[in-house]
């Protein structure tokens, strides 16, 4: 598991999309799954950032055969997904 605190800045969206793509590629996901998750996560961070001036926390966790990704802002869960590990 690792977490990343993102400031509430436009470049945070690009950073998280690039990071997600790198993590998913390293784990072994197919290119279409990587593109889908990275784009969805980028949009989730952008949406969640509208609810908090202090940025967001993005967590990646491998557990029980799946990769879980969550976005938390202002003390509230804003978005999450899980995909089976390849």
C-alpha cells in the first residue's frame, strides 16, 4: 500500500494520471485498462478537488488479489475502484 497527498493544483491531475499508469503498467495490466483507470482517476481527483482546498489523498492498495485505488478529500471518501490483479 502507498498513499500520495496531492495539493489542490491543476498539475496534480497530470501527476496522478502518470503515476497510475506507471503503477498499473508495472503490475502488468493491459494498455486499455491502464488508460481507462488513469483517465478515470484523473477525473476523480479533479472532481474531488472541488470539495477541498487542501488537496486530496490517493491510496493504492494490493489486497486479496485485487488492486484498490481510493481518493479521499476533506476527510471524506470521494471515489474508489478495485480491479483484479493480472
